[in-house]
C-alpha cells in the first residue's frame, strides 16, 4: 500500500522485499503461541489433572500471549516508522533490523517464561499437588 509507494513502488523490488521484514517478524510471534499451546496440551491427561497445574498452564498461556501482544505492538510501531524512513534513506536498514530484533525479544522472553511455568506444572502433575 502506502509504504510500497514510499519505497519507490515496483521500480525497486529489493526495497520492497526488505520492507516486509517487520511483517515476517510479527508472524513469528504467532508461532510462539502455537508452540506454547502444543506443549501445554501434550502435558494434559484426562484423569489426573490437578487444579494447581491448570492455573499454572493458564498463567503460562497468558505470559506468552501478553508478551507477544506487547512485542507485536512494538514491532508495528517500529516497523511502520522505520520502513517509511528506509524508503527515503537506505542506511536506516541496519538500525531498523536492530530495533525489530529487540522488539521480538519481548515475545521470546514470554515464550521462555511460559516454558518454565509448564515445567513447574508438569512437576505438580507428577506429585499430585492440588488435586481435590
């Protein structure tokens, strides 16, 4: 759309391909949520699932989801402004990538916290903690 016009339209295809980097990085955040969902659902058994593990799994999902939401917001703001600047000045590309990597790290931290919380919930399931 508008950002493609800022980058010279179809005349400079390499700028357009570099300009969709924020879109790809935002798509990776959805994969973080999918990873957490698959790992949590693989640890759930029908007969012996204590309440404590359920709350921990809920918190793990919230951790990954809210961190990815914050990272997506940061990637959207940084991506929009930096792609517009990249259309006018080629030297901004490295700075754009660095800012996007730091924004993506927010979602990665949420994934790591969710995986740690899942480990705690798996230990609670083995011990039988909180089953009523």
